[in-house]
C-alpha cells in the first residue's frame, strides 16, 4: 500500500474505493461494474491532478520528504553505468551521507556526487539521513579535483536537510569544509550540473550545487534553512513551519523566477514517488540537455559563467 500524506486523504479514500471495485470486477461482480469503475478511476485521476496543481509550499515540503520518493541511489542505478565508488576524504574517515565516484552517463565519463538519505531505518542511520559531516564534503572536494585533472564533467544530486550540526562535525571544521567545497565547485574547468531531487538544505546543499546548471524537480524544495528551523529562529516556535515555508519562497517555481535555479523537471502527477521510473527517465533527459548546453564552452568561460550566475543572485 502506498504511503499517503495528510493532505492526500481524499485521494486515499478514492483509491480504496477503486481497489474495492477492481476486486469485485475480478470476481465477476454485478453487471455494470466496469462502467462504474471507469468513472471512478477518471474521478480519482482528476482529483489527484487538481490537488497537485495547487500544492502549497508546506505541502511541497511534505512531498519532497516523502519516504517513497526516489533517492540518489535510485538515480545512480538507473542513469549511471560502470559506476566505481571512491571512499574516504584521505584525512579522517569515510562519510556515507555522501556517495561519489566515476561512471558513465549516456556513454560519457562523469564524476557523480550525491547525498543519500536511506530508505529504511538501517540505511538511514548508516547514511546519517543524508546529513554530511566535514569528511563528506572533503571527499566531494577530492572527487571534484580528480575530475578536473582529467577533464571529466561533474554531476551532483542534492537531497539533504542540511549539513550535520553535531559537535563532532563542528570540531572537525564543518564550515571550512563546506566553504572549500563551494570553492571547488566554482573553480572547476569542466561543466558541472546539479539536480535538487528532494530537499536542498542550506550550505549542506550548495556545497555540491554551485554549478553551471542547477535543475530542480517540480515538487522539491531548496532553502537556506528548513521551515522548522526558520520558524524557530523567526518566531521561537517550530510549529509555525508552515508559515515559514510560505514566506521563504522555497519552491522550484519561486526559485526559477528569482534565477536561483535554471530549470524545473516536471514530476509525474501525484509526485515522483507515484511513478519513479518516469521520474528517473525525465531527469536523465534534463541532465543530457544541461550538459549539451555547456559542451561547447571553454574552461575560462565555464568558470566565468558560473561565477557570474551566483554573483548576480539578489541583484535588482
């Protein structure tokens, strides 16, 4: 059974009725059951389409966090062939919140870096819910520098609530590691593309997303701090997360208007979790287009365009 979000209760009720009618039809039920089933399926599809056409920022936040939403490892398995992971930052330890390595995308060599949240309790704990420590960002830096040395484009997948805020991370230089990772992104001589597939939270996200092209899934979010954290800071009340989400302009549609991102990747009706395969295919197509736009640019122009892209943010 699919997991329904709170605002999807009307859809859940319709789905239950559809399933009930399908079960009756399968057993050779009453005459005319097929017509009623067709009518109800059409009603259900329209209700889902209408609901997702007018999601609030807080509802989009819930969709971006949906437990069944495709994670980085799903994109990795579907889009990257011959993937060889590289572990460790060569300074302290391996951080499994960040997965990175080299493989082939559409037949071309790429360096792939992504944040993995995990899909069950065991994997979520192993990946620390996608919240990286300094060693995760230093691993990303190592991979980007290696890719730059051999002229290999860099592809990043962003899905994190933010960098890990623990004492141990701060002791090992969390802010410095994030700053150096941003600098490594900005100084690349090769094209780099980032895709926000779920949550893009704070410096933990931009550390691997300071790219020539930043793509974002239709119902993903990208923000300086989570709505809950922002509500705690602004109003001393995390319960006002819905107000924070509305006022912070965290949706793909708002961010495209502001020039923070470059393109929105449409999701299947009802969100990426309802048709993961279609979402993975659409993302691959969008990535191909982004790299094609950058393929003709020499290193100096790539760096200049990347720097100008971020410097002009916030200008009137």
